[in-house]
């Protein structure tokens, strides 16, 4: 299934008609440069183009009041003075004779996208719209927003398609207070937002934008606010929040639909955000959401004011929705202290609502959780946060080209096992190199091993070479002895491949950890066995009480341990080994494959024992980039497993910075 792109140039046909410094950044060019970039890169042509439609009054009344709608309906007929007068009752927003029409198209575009995804016409998609929506409230316009596009889309999905649970991810740099107010007491809509806050000094300067606004009554726990109290946040700050807050909670919530308030003022160069995250980070943020809700992800444009990073970020998002491998998450730093304080506060505020956060630490001792009150007393609130308007023009590298190899998934299967659709059977090219053969024979083959064990091994190393050269994206190889095959790939990688290898072992079995001393390999093993091998930074045994059959436990350790480790390690190849009798179920196995493909440009090489024939189909489907089936609502992970992950993180965080979930104790 494809990716929808919804855009209409009519939405460029309104602009600011008078002087208002607060609104001058919201210009029609935001939309034109974004759409033009999608066309120029060829991404638009790869999407399913779906027309906009006008929202009906019924659509608008899903969220807004009649009196507000009646007021906005009059704006097309107003004089310039009347428009300015009408605008004065709201904050940081402007009206125009054509903005009501465009606002109805922005809603209609969002609803067309929901229709296309919910009816299975497409897998996912993006709506390029203006005016944006997430600040507008039931009876008020705010922050360039007239109607709340995404809030209406969520209500529409529930009413029209009986969707039970909607996740709204708002990665715009401003707090979508309109969305928060709309769903505050509604447990069927989980609203997640990060936003520049600076202890309430940054617009919209609301006390309820802070981390302790968790939702009300039945909605308690279903509103997650992550305040950024400093500017210049980087990729690692954003990813840490996804790994340690959003993903664990999202998997526990198990949404039927994911809506994204896709604002790109959180990207580097934006005058509003003043952050330092690079456009390629949106490839990873998008990818990390694509295995939720069976892949039903609808991204709707919100903000974004730098006319260079905005189109780049839009392209990164759409290219990921199309299934292209994400670029490598190059050299991630440690999250900064302020980000870790926010992370700790959010996890602490929500630990009573989400079992995956049960063992989260208390509020930090630092003054973050009281700082704003002091500011209020001292009346330090100013309009724009620190007036350090960076005059230094930000520069950043062009996002790397993301070339999808001609072969997406190659397979090496025993005779009699059918090659899955869209996969290519791989056999070793030409005659095996006698040197390699003799090495394989002496190191890995027991005497009596017949010839095809050797050809399988040779094909395996040849396949790894092709992936290393980006000629093949991912691979699946069925072997007789997975441990031996794993060692073969690790040794081959150590000598022949240019990149680091992340080895993910699912299930019990002895993994010779000496292979992981030089840093060329990082081995993470999930099993039911406590390992005494705690000495190496590069061999990380994760013990789950009930082993890999425990869905919540395994997922919790994937999002809270494996992904942070994998992103920080940034391998060139991921070797995913399913040990015999691991107990892992297909749906978690598919989630794991899906999530791991965010690493190493999708170069995931899967090893399974040759009798796991029933798993060939599901494994291939995930390697091809198809979304994993939803896991359904998760019950709590075992407390001892959550504690085990916490203590592992605590032990390893000095080596692996992305494992941190608390601010360093201020000395
Ligand atoms: N220096 C100018 C002050 C601007 N203050 C208002 C900012 C509104 C942000 C709107 C947005 O980006 O959140 C949306 F996504 F809605 F478009
Ligand atoms: Zn914004």
C-alpha cells in the first residue's frame, strides 16, 4: 500500500494584510517551498495524490462552538478594518478574506487523509496544509490557527470509523494547547507534545503546558507534555524522549490510529524554535511511529518557518512514510542536562498512570519543578523567552541521499521453502573463494557437515558483503546452526566489512562474548537466563523472567534499552538472530524487525534455524518494510523485568549516554 500526499495551492492564497511582527513568519511560501521540494526530489510522484475537500459545518462542529463558527463565517465579507477588529480578540493570529475557505480546506485535507488510511486505500500519508491547527480552541483562534485540523481529524476518526484509541504526536516546537484542552478528560485520545517552554517564559506561556498537566478525570495520564526549558536541543534529546517516554507509553496504549501534528519549527534554523535538531531526525521520528496502529500514520503540517529546513524536514518525513530506509543517526551526543531534567519530570509525573514508567525516578532535586513559580512571583515572564535571538545564521549539512538498493530483501532458504513475494532468492555468486571456503570449513563446519552447509555459509558472507555495499537492503538466511552462522558473520564483519555490527540475539544460547571486545560488534541478548558476563561494554545480556515469550517485558526492553543502545552505537549492519526455542511470538518479532530497520540504513540480516519455516513469511514481510500488526493493549511488564531494565540502564549509562533517564545529581 502507498503513501498519500494531500495538497492544494488554494491554501497558499491568503496572507498577512497589515503589520504584525508576531505573524509575519506565517507566509504562503511555507507551503509552496515544501510542495516544490517534494516534486523536485521525485517524492511527490511516488505518492498517491488525493484531492482536498472542504470541511462541512458538521466537521467543524466536532470541535468548535457554533458561535465561533458563525463569527469566522463572516470574515470573507469583512473590510480590512473589520478583519483587523475581528483579529484583535485573539492572540498571535490574523484573518484574511480567504482564510476561512483555506481553513476549511486544511480540515478537509486532514479528513481526506484519515479516509484514505482508514479505508486501506493507502498505508499512511501527509497533508500539506495552512492555516495550521493545534493552537485553535473550541471558541478561539490562536497562534496562526483558525480551526483545529488534527483535533477534528481525531474526533472524525472516532465517529466515522469507530476508532477506539487515537495517538496524537505533536513534534511542533509549540504546545498545541488547543489539542490538550479538547481531549483533556478523554482517555481515548493520548496527546503527546514537546514544546519550547523556558519555564513558562516562551509563547503561549501557559502554566498548563508544563509536565505536570497529565490530563483530567478519566483522561488522567493521557496528556503528556515535555517542556524544553532551554533552546539548542539536539537529535539525541529528541530521540531520548521517544525511547524513554513516547514509545513505551504508545505501545502500552496501543492506538488504532496515529495522527502527527507535524510542525517543523523544531528543526535547526527555525526562528521560533531555535533548536539544533537536523532535518534527518524526522526520518527517525516518523520511522519509530510506523509500526504502531498497523502503520496507520497521518501526518498533518503545523508550523515550520525556516524555508530551508522546513522543506528538507518535510521530504525526510515523506520519504520515510514511503518506506525508504532512514539515514544513519550519525554521532549522537549525550542528552543535555536540561533535557534529562525534563525527561525525569515527565516520567515521574506519569509513573502512576503507565506501568512501563512504574519504576521511574522521583522528580529531580534540582529546582526545575519549582522554577516557574519563582519566575511568576518575580514577574520575569517576557514574551519571547531569552532575547538571545541568535544572529549567528545556523548552517547544517544537506540531509544525506537515501538511495534504496534495487533489491530490498534477499533470502537464502533451503530447497522446498518458497521464496516470499517481493523477495529475491540469493545464492553465492560464482565459485566460492577457496580461501574463504577453507577458513569456513576449518572454523565452522563440523566434519560430516554436508556441502550445502558450506554453500549456505558462503552465501551468508556474500550476502553480508552485498548489504555492506548497499546493493541489497536486508536479508533472511535459514541455517542449521544459528550460533555458528552468527559467529561466521561476526568474524567476517570483523575482517571484511567496513562497519560496526549490532548483534541482537533473541533467546537463550551461548554467545561467545569474546567476539565483542574490540567495539566492532555490540551484542545484546534477550533471554531468560541471568548472565554472569557483566564485564563487557559490548556484550549486554538482558534477562527477562519469562524469557522472550513475555510481550510487554520484551517490548519494554526494546524501546528502553535496545533502541537507545542501537542508535548510539550506530552500526553499519544489524544481525538479528532468532535462537532456537526463543519463545518470541511473530507479532513482537515483526515489531523488533520494524524498529531495528531505523538503524544501518535498513541493513538488517536475519538468521533463523532452518525449521522455522512458518516464520519466513512474517519475517520477510517486515524486512520488506510492511508495518507489523498491532500488538493490542499491553498489560504491565513484570515488575522485576522493569527493575532489571532500570538497573541495567543505571549500570551502563556511563558508557551509553542514551540510556540516561535522569539528570545527573547536581553536586
Ligand atoms: N516571534 C513571533 C511570535 C509568534 N508567537 C506565536 C507562534 C505561533 C506558532 C504556531 C505554530 O507553529 O505552532 C503552528 F504550528 F500552529 F503553526
Ligand atoms: Zn509551532
